[in-house]
């Protein structure tokens, strides 16, 4: 009986998750009357705005990942090595973006950095891109921090640091040549999650008026019938592709196998 | 001439003083072991020499250079850790080359040195392997090669054999000693294993509650302990409470039998003496002036040695006797005679 219930729950869960996706994917293929086709996808890929917004979001994701790595890896490392007592506090701070809505953050940014403020970042495209990158970094912080922290947990940070120090290494060498390569898989996991978040993000990009992929999807969704589900399928494919890459990186990272 | 001088070294964590007025002079090329129970401060002393802990007071001088305030990466000290601490992302060769790379040694010279080090530890063919592909013993040998590659002034070994199985431990400790002697590198070895310390050290520092209780050669530490702690910690001891009956002859009584200790003890002095298990002989033995009766309580067969626990004068004593195929050991409950000599007795002080 228990076995039956377990199977029932699994099948119900799968159907609950997959049916809407299947329905959406099927609808996206119905652009041509009476037959399935990839017309909606072709239309999306032919649209130069798609490529422009998608490229912009990818570039922003890249910048966010770089900022995230520079912010999170040294922080998580230092907390683990020297300030373990500060860990609950740091964890709480990194969780805040999950409970503070993006709209609150972005309104805060606009109030602090508008054109009449002491640091008018929204006055230029570059300044706004910088602001958006910082906003994205904040949004991705819970995922990036947890990934890196989990990665650091798998290695003996203190002893590896001392071993490197005894061999003459300074902090930058230790971080760059010992710690970062050993948590690279965790960093990449965080990076792919960041990519997935940034590519689909709407609120910040829309309110800061930047040509990102999220607002493009929203505009398309408001004006077309078949292209939005095609875009949604593409967005899902990107997210799943990122998750697949995370798995691949973990599997093919030679020294990581030692931890398994 | 001392190569490494540790003077009045102190370390306190809050109100807890873990190292107290520690003094040590180490000659160049000497192999020193810091031996003591857990929490006695031996690892803290080593970490202060390495630069991982800042002393509360005192100084450390290496080859005439005061290093007390120097950062760990500026001391040119090699270190081996209990947990191997090989860099998992680097191959064996890259691990060994790490210190040389940090120092800015040119690649051809670096490659030569790495090959030399790998040959030294007998792992020349493992240069391309990753640490996880090696056994514990092999990993620790790589850790030794890595520590030695940049030619450090001092080699520090923080219980490097603790994580290994018994057989590998013995072979690796001999290997470490051999390499240390070949290179003539000044070495400090931290261990809580007295057999390990005895077998490879030039001198041993027995530590107790943050202080160096006794510094001496393994022979001195074992045979002439100067404090009760050292006597009890190193090896097995049989202790007896005795009273000096005659100062001139050093006469004391043990289980009704007379035992002659070295002269110089005041008549009426009550004290403890100790005898090692191997100083007690089963049966009457020529040259042993005292014979006491005893009852065997336990017999432990340990291969080449048989360890007996017997009751003598109300005390349980341990004695070791060599295993001989033609002479079976006494069975528990049997009455035996035990010979002993006053010249083997250790008078316990402190």
C-alpha cells in the first residue's frame, strides 16, 4: 500500500509539473493552422530584438557572475577561515534578497541613485547597467553564496591555506590557485543559477528601463499568441541547459571525483 | 651553536595559557620530537614556530634571524600536516612544484628539483597522478617532498603519521628519518606516540600542561625521567611506596625484601620508586640482589614478548619476559619469584 502511494505521489507530481509544460510546448507548435510547425520559433529567432535583448541579458549575466565571484568567494572563504562566528549573520544577510522583493530593491536603487542624487548612476546607460549588475548580484547572492559555501565545506580550507602559506604563498595566490580551483564546480553551479536568474529577470530591468530579455518576453507576451510560449520553451531550455552543464562540469572535473 | 632558539615562549587563548615559558635550543640538523598528551601545547608550539599562531610572549630565532613577528609565508619553513593537505586540484608534480613556483624558480630548474624530490620519496613515476589516486602513505610522502622542495630552513611535522595504518607508519617514519639525516635538515616532530618519538628522535621534549617537563635523548627520557609525569607518560612503570631505612647503604624494603638504592637519600624519607617492566625478572636471576614473591594474575602473549601482571606486596606490577618456545609462561594464579635490582630503580620526584 505504501509502495502504491509512493508511486501515485510520484506520478501525480510528474504530471502536475509536466502537463502545463507539454501543453505550452504543444501550443507553441500550432502557429500553422492544422499542423505542427516551428514557425513560432522561427519568428522569434528572426526577430532582431530577440537577439539584442538576449545578448544584453547574457552580457549582464556575465558581469553579474564576475562580480558575484569576486564578492562571494573571498567572503565565504574568509568567514570559514577567520570568522566562523559571523557565519549565521552572513548567511542571514545573503538570504535577505529572497524575502525582499526585487521591486523594493529597485525602487531603493532609483531613489538612491537617480539623476538628482549624489551618485546619479541612472543618468547614463553605463551607470544604469552598473546598477542593474549590482541588483542582479544581490538577487543571485543567496544561490551563489550557498553554492560556494557548500563547495568550501568539501575541502579542508584551514589546512590547505596553512600548507600554501608554509610554501610561501600570499592571500591572492592561495585564493586564486588553491581555493578557487577547488571550489570551481560550486562556483560554476552558482554561475549557472545566476545566468538562469538574470536571463529571465523582469522587474529590475523593466523599472531601470534596460533592453533586457525579461521585458522583451513580457512585451511579446502582451502582443502575440504563439511566440510567447515558444520563448518560454526557449527560456526553459536555457535553464535546463545550465543545469545540465552544472552536472557535466561536476562529472568531468577530475579532482572533484575524489570528493565523491 | 643553536640553529633554532625558542625563548620564554608563551601562548594564551583568553585566560587559558596553553604554552608557558617554553624554552628550547635546537642544533642544525637535529631531529627533535615534542611528545606529550593531547592538549599539552605541543602543536601550539609548532604552530608558533610555523607562524600560524602569534606568541603572547617570547621569541623564536632561526639561524640568527628573529622570526617571531614574521608571517608564515616569509619564514621559509616546510611543514607536513596530519591530514596530508595536498592540493586536490594539482597533480603530484604540481604539488611538489608549488613552493618553487611561488618563489619564482625558473621552469627548467623547477622541473629538475621536482624530479629530484620525487626520486627521493620513491614516487618518480607518480608525477602525473592526482592526490586522490594515491594511498595515504604515498600522499604523505608527496607532502614531505612538497615541504622539502623549496629547501626550507626548518622542517615541521605535525603528527604526520597519525592517519596511517600501523605498518605504513613504521616504514614511513623510518623513511622520514633517513631523508632528514641525508639532507641534514633541522626538524621538529610533534607526536603523542612515544614509540614513534623514541625511535627517530635525536632528542625528545616531553611536554606537560604547556611546559617542557624534560628535554633529553630517548635513552635519558626513558631510563632517567626527572619528573613523575615523564616517568608515567613514557613507557610503563611499576611504582612502589618505600621508606629509606639506612641512608649509608640506601636500604629500603619492598615486599619484605631488602632493596639497595643509590646512597644519598636521608634516613626515614618516604618516597616512590619505579621499575620498568623489563627491569623485573621472572624467577631468580644472577646479579639481581632482591627477590620478592608474587602471584600471577594475567598473562598477555604479545609475540616476541610475554607481559605478565602479578601481585607483589599488595601492588599489581607488570613485567615483560622474552618469549621462548621451550619455556611456556606461568599460568594465572601461580606463585612465582620476581628478581629486581636497586640499580634499575628510578627515584620519582615531582
